[in-house]
C-alpha cells in the first residue's frame, strides 16, 4: 500500500456552511407525528429490516458507525485511505464538522426520539448515540461527500451517489434511524453540497484535493 506523507500543512479553513444558510424546515419538512399512520408504518418497516438483516449487512453498518469519506473506497479502490490522501482527509473532515453543525440544528429543533426509544422491539446492531433522530447526520454527510467526490470523478458519479445513499439507509437497517430521518438527511445533504460548490473559496480547496488525488493515482500506475 502506498503511503504518502503530507508535504504541506492543511489550510486553515473558513466556514462555508452553517445553519443560517438553510431553511431546514422548507428543505426537509416535519417528521411524521407520533401515532400517525406514517409513523406506525415506519415502525413496521424498521421491524421488517431488522428481521431480514444479514450478518454481512450488520457488519457493514458497524463499519460505518464512525463513517468518514474513506468509506467510498468501495467505489474508488482500496488505496483510497487517509494515509495516502492527507489533504483530502483534512478537507473532508472539515466538511464533516461543518455539515454536522447543520444537521445537529435540525435535531435540536424537532427533538425526535430514536427508534428504539419509540418502540423497544427495535434492537440496533450499532452503538447507541445520545442525540435526537431527525435528520440523520450520516445520511446528510453521505450525500455531501458523494456529491463532492462526483465533482472529481464524474465518470463514477452513479456509483458514488449510490454509496452515499447507502450510508444513510444503513442507519435504518441498523435500527438507529427512521426512514424519514434518512430521507430528510439526504435532502439536507444535497442542499449543503450545493452551497459548498457555490463557494469560490471551497472550490479552490476542492481543486487542491483533485490535484492530490490525481498525483497519487498517477504515482500508483
């Protein structure tokens, strides 16, 4: 495995996205109300996912508990790891931090309980998270990262977006998020990615990542 050390210090990043940039209620809408038919249908969906969840799927969900952009190695190849791409790692971790602030704002607004609290028949296969459920932060980040990587690898856009969606839907499969949490997070992720890509300073940082990815890829050939 190739391991390249960083040759420069990571940039001091500015704030590209914050809750003030978004009308989250307009983007996502409200989650299903407790005792509504939609909420009851979600409970049944969660129980069905749990019953049919395979060991392989459960293992994938566990691997995504502390998900990073390098989960996309399943699309970009085994060499897509943090040690090979320090600049990519730094930028995408900053994207993670800023995106998490945006999704956390929604959690605090709606204060939706996670599925196992609402129905004790739901048994997560991943570690518990002490935060609210709507929207799913994993789903938000999955779409943001997938969209940014697709800017660099347009020929792999479909596979990247599919993986980005899977990062979100795996949270329902794992028993930690309602399907509507995931759908809301994916809508928010699309809005966050759009905002990032409109920012000239962010695009400059993304261009550096593209150069790093190209340089390492060429070195591997």
